C-alpha cells in the first residue's frame, strides 16, 4: 500500500511559538515531540513502519504510519482511550501542533484505523522498534556524551506489579460468568434470547443478572454453600448435555468451542470431588490453588501473584532493563503475575542483544539470579551484581559463620573442623566430632548420631563472590546502583498507571514498551536542557 510520507514542517509558526512558550512550563513533552518529530520518525524508520502494511491494508485510510505512531505515543502520554485520542487530534491545539495539523477541522484518523495500527505494531513487533528508536535518537541528539560512557552495557533489571484489566471473580461467579458466555453464544447461534436458552438448557441460575442472587443462598453458611454449589454443578451438567443434543456440530467449532473450553477450565481448576459428599458424586471447591489458576473470564492470561509474602495481586509483572549510565529503558517484558522473575531475563536479554552492545554488568535482585542469563554473562566474562542470600538459622550458627574456600572446595566450621564440599549438595560434619564439640549447643539441634549439615548451592561460587562484594564499602556502593531502576519503575508506574489498559500479555507488553519509549524521550529532553549551558558556553 502506498503512503504519503509524513513530512511535518520544521520552522515554527507564530502560533507554534506561542504554544511552545506555554508548554515549556507544563506538559513539556509536547514541545519536545514538536521539535524532534522528524528525527524520531526519520525516513528509514518511516519506511519500517510502512512495511507493516505490505501484507494487506486495502480499504484502510492512507494515513502515514508515522503520524499514527505519534498519535499512539500521545495517547499514552495523556492516558486516553482510542475515541478520545481521535477527538484530541481535532480539538486540542497541543496534539494538532505535534501532528502538524493546526488548521485541521477533521480528525487525523478514525478509531478503526488507530486500532488496526496498534494491532499491526504488535503483530510485527514494531512496538519494540519504537522503543529501540528512542535509544537511537538519544545517540543521534548527542545529548549524552557517549565517548565518556562505558563501551559495554551496564544494565539493571527489575519488575513491578501491573494489575490486570479483567474482573477477578470467586469460583461461583467465575462458573456463572463462563456459563453465561456459553449460553449467550448458543442463543446467538439459535437466534433465541439468552433467557429462553438458559431455561431450555436447564440452567435457571442464569436467569438473573447475578448467579448468586439467582441461587438465593446464605453464602456464609458452609452447608448451604455446598448445596448451592452442587445445584449449580448439576445445572452446568444439564447445559452440557443439552448442547450435545441441540448443537452437536457447533460444539467443536469457534466461537462456542472456546467458551465451552473456558467453562471446562474453570470447573477443572476450581472444583474437586467431595469425599464427604454422601454416596459420592458431590463436588466441593478445591482446597488450595491450582498452579495456573485462571482468575478472570475477560482476561484469560492474568494470574495471582505476590508482591511479598503477605501482599497478593492479580495480573502481570512488568519487567524493564535500564542502562545504568544513561537512565534509558532498553528492553521490556511482561509475564503473568505467577511466573518467576527469572523467566523474563532471557526475553530482556534477547532484546538487548538486538541493540548490538555487549552486556558487561547485570544488576538484579535475587528473583532473577536463577536465570540462565546470569550464567551466560559470567561465562562471557561479565559481572553480576546482586545481594547474596542471607543465611538464617534462628539463634544457632548460620552458614555465614562457616568459612567456605571455593578454590580448595572446603568448608571450615566455627570449631575448626574441615569438610570437602560439592556444588548443589549438602555437606555433613563428622557426627562423632560434632557430638564431642563444645560449641554443639550453639551449632545444631541434629539428633544424636548426626552432625551439622550445610547446604551448598549450585551457584555457591557466585554467592561466595557476592558475599565478598557485600562485605566491602565499595561493593555495597555498587549494590546500591540498582536503586536507579526502582526510580525508573516508579516513573513507569506513574506514566502507565497501576492497572493494565489492555487484556493479554502481549497487548500489555505493547503498552509497557510505549510508556518506556515516552520515558526515554523525557530523559533525552532533560539531557538536552541540561547540556544547553555547556553548548552556549562553547
Ligand atoms: S557442632 Fe560440629 S559443625 Fe558445629 S562447630 Fe562443632 S564440630 Fe563444627
């Protein structure tokens, strides 16, 4: 599809001068985007964006993709919906100035065009290029003195919670919600109303807006709750049997197939046979939580996660990799909240490698230390900076009270006894020596005939180095460098909000990358302003 290239004017009109003067006080990024739009969307990048339309695009408005990309950025900057973004292109002077449409009386694009553009960005991974482009722009604007910066990358990785956009429901409501989707879909296929379909299918629990209201039960009474659950399960069985008779062919095809699979998923993950069900056949809510428990019908990918031992959340984790020397965010990843941090590290590393710089130093918290990326960096001669695990053992001697010699592969206890160690294995001190030891009461509560044991980790060598690092002032200073990424995550949270704008991991990754791109542009803007006195002095 042929596009007219976006070639916004460079010189300022009087109206723009006036607007820019006001925007230097607040919402400064509008001014930055006005003055750097041509560098950000240079011809090469515009060509890349246009390549997203090579497959198809017939019937779409021929809006330059670079203009749409700018709208996508402005949308994130103000946190507005697609409908608002489209309106703002015609009613907000700041948007019009950035988009080079100050005299326009019609929107820059339709809502459908904007949604289609976002889908293409995601499909072609061009949202990653948008983020990379901000890093390239930082190099081009010379706002950083790259010659003085280290040749290799010093990167910090960390994550923060992103609450899911889907509604989180308890088991009864999840079952009701999933069943309602099935019934609505069947009603559509049959050309019936949902109420008629629910009645015919034998699931009257769906005749009210809320399943709990329809079942009219005292939900705080455990016995009444079990009875109500079993009534609902019987109605779900009735729905299943009715669909097999009424729509046997549609059962195996979308969209009905997908809705039924969701209902089966909820039943499987949340229900189990009740051993006290009286004669068998009873059902109860599962004890404990299934590992990959779905918590929302609307967003199938969001999960339960933990901020800490006591704080839980539902949704995703947003991970970023930040250049410690420039403050620029270089890569982003999003994972369901239940996934361990270490899973995001290879994704971030792959994106960093695309930028052609060697990763020489990685600053992480302990959640990422088990990632294979850590081994890769160490094998490549790089450094990993992380707080070591702190050994705990109540009031008894901890592992820290034992001297580990990694070169000799030995461990020496507080009483001077020496044992050989193997990585990833427990070492036990001689039981007879421990039995005679005057320090035994302070060392171990092992049963008679057993000596003190110490676990030697697979990554003991790294932990040993980290403990040594932590023991020096310079080392602790290096560990504190990671604070910079906590600030970046706080900025990202303010820009993007704490709740996800979209449903699904991939769409939220797009949103995180977009917010990160904006933060990078703000960093560049700040650096340019900071460098101005030096430039004028020169
Ligand atoms: S109890 Fe055993 S391991 Fe502990 S200090 Fe005594 S000899 Fe060493």
